[in-house]
C-alpha cells in the first residue's frame, strides 16, 4: 500500500482506462476522487466497489469541458480529503471524420475535453502540490500523441498538445517535488474504441470481432489489445519513489505501434 495517505483525482474514471487507473491507485491505498458521466446508480456502484478496497472515495460530476466545474472538482478533493497529490487527466472523447467534413463544434468539443480540460485541472491543482512539495501529474495521451492517423484531426492535435503541455509542466515544476508525465496507450478495448469498432464494422459489413482484428493489424504489431488494468499498473509507477526523477516523459504502452 505504497500510496496510503495520498489523494488521487482521476478524471473520466466511471469507465474504461480511468476506472482501471482508479482501481490500481486505490489498490495502493490512495484515496480517490472519481469523475465522469454515467447513470447515477451505476456511478454509485463503481464508487462503492472502489471504496470496498479500503480507501475513501468521493465522486465529482464535473463536466471536463467546463473550467468552473473543474475548479469545483479540485476544491472537492481539498475539502473532503485535505489535499490533492495525484492528478490523472484521463477524460477523453473521439470523433472521426476527414478534416473537410469535420464539424467545427466537434473540433471544439474534443479540444475542450482532451486538451483544455487537462490544462485547467493542472492550473487549479498545481498550487496545492507546490505548497506540499509533492505531486504527480499523469496525462493520459495516446499513441496519437506521438504519431497521426487519418480522420482524427482533433484527437491527434489534442493528444500531441497534451504531450507538449506535459513537458512544459515538467520544466516549470522540476524543482518543486512535482513530476508530470504522459502515458501513451495504443488500442485498449473500452467503450471509446468499441464505438469506433461498431461504426466501422457496420460501414464495411463485417463483424465487430473481425473489425477488432483489423484494427490491430493496421496499427499494433503485437496483435492484442492492452487492458485498463495494464494502463493502471503503469500509472502507479510514476507515483512511486523509484520514479522520482522521471518527468516530462511520454511512456508508450502500445504493443509496438509507434516503434514502426
Ligand atoms: P471511455 O469512453 O471508456 O471513458 C471515457 C471517460 O471519460 C468516461 O468515464 C466518461 O464519462 C468520461 N468523460 C467523457 N467526457 C467527459 C466530460 N466532458 N467530463 C467528464 N468526464 C467525461 O474511454 P477510454 O478508452 O477509457 O479513454 C480514456 C482516455 O484514454 C481518453 O483520454 C482516451 O483518449 C485515452 N486513450 C484511449 C485509448 C483506447 O484505445 N481506448 C487509447 C489511447 C488513449
């Protein structure tokens, strides 16, 4: 339980990768502020399951596209648990279209949630971390933070931006006891990817299973999806003493995607 006494806020932790990260941090003893959308009964079940690991768990319904709600979410961590030590910016969405067909409002929405939301959360969380002399910022970017794919203009731009933002934070906080690192997953089978699989399977008249194999063949040399549990295990490491001098990095967990 290496993180006993630490408070971790994981945005978008009602499902997928964020939930995997919240579970992994809770397993190490961190108290958790969870966030994300979902049916209230389902959200409460997730909260109770996390709390059953023997940690305190609060829920913030903040919409990560709204800076004022992000401020309230950070305040909740301080008010309820007394500090915010680990910030995981994970909430994210996808929209797929060629640039010429990309609706401006979808561009704005992806940038707001996947990039600006992380900026605002860091803006509000960093003063408390600096005052305490200890903090960990983990930004969930993507293989798309390092390389591009067609039809994902907003997502690729946001994730490249998030990797850059992580580096700036690393420099600004280098001697403040606060590290900032990005994690860059390849394909992980979550609701975000399941929707893309279903849409393309319908378009190409094939099954979701066959489409999943096709997604891997196109991008991920190790022909298997990573899991939210594996991303969670990776997110625990930057919080450990062994990772004290790792900052400004972009850690790939992508089955070889960006090695190509
Ligand atoms: P997901 O759809 O399963 O989960 C997304 C989470 O974000 C949910 O909890 C959702 O409620 C929350 N969310 C969405 N919009 C929000 C908003 N406006 N305010 C608050 N919460 C919001 O997706 P996932 O695959 O687990 O994705 C999590 C992160 O991992 C995203 O940033 C995504 O870009 C990144 N990522 C995913 C993959 C993948 O293959 N699944 C690969 C690389 C990176």
